[in-house]
């Protein structure tokens, strides 16, 4: 059994789910969780499984974890491949302020994270500020 909190990223056909767990003998306990459906209430339009959506979902999970006093974690991918969407979610968690060991060379470019390659344009900074104000108010 591990001693450190760990992060899981699940990307389905429609959504992204980012969770931060604490390992326990009886079973892992979820400390913080964020789902990409919550982005819809913050002005998000378009795909909830894209690279920018994964980044913002990771950012939301990271902010929630910080509000609960979690300071560091490691990424656990299990048998899943480390993809660009998983890397974007990890970058979002790190940008939120959590300490996670990661190689910055594996992250998607800022152009991809900001969604300039997508047909549906979203204002990433507007959604990030909505996430920041929501987590602070709780």
C-alpha cells in the first residue's frame, strides 16, 4: 500500500473525470473529485473530453484539493496509456498549486491547452477565474 495521495484521470467517450485518492487498507478514499460536466455551468461550450476541457477539469480538482488541505500527490495511470489529455489534466492540477512530480516536456503546448486548434472557441481564462471564485467561496 502506498503512502502518498494519488491522482487518477479517466477519459470516457464524452467526459473527463479527475480524482485525488488517499490509499487505505479498507479501500482507497476519494479526497477530491472533478467532472467535466461541471464546466458547463461555468460557460464551457463544446467537447468535455478535449485537451482544454481535461486541463480545466484537472484545474478544478486541484483547487478543490488545495481547499481541503492536500498539498501533494502522484499520478497513477494504472494500465492506461499516458495520453495528451491525461497530461493536460495533470498540468491543470499543477497550475492549481498542487505539488506533483512531472516532466514539463510531456505537457501539451499552450496553443493546444488554450483550444486554438478547436472549432468551438472557449475563453479558458474566464472559466479558470470562475473555478477560482467558486472554490474560494466554499
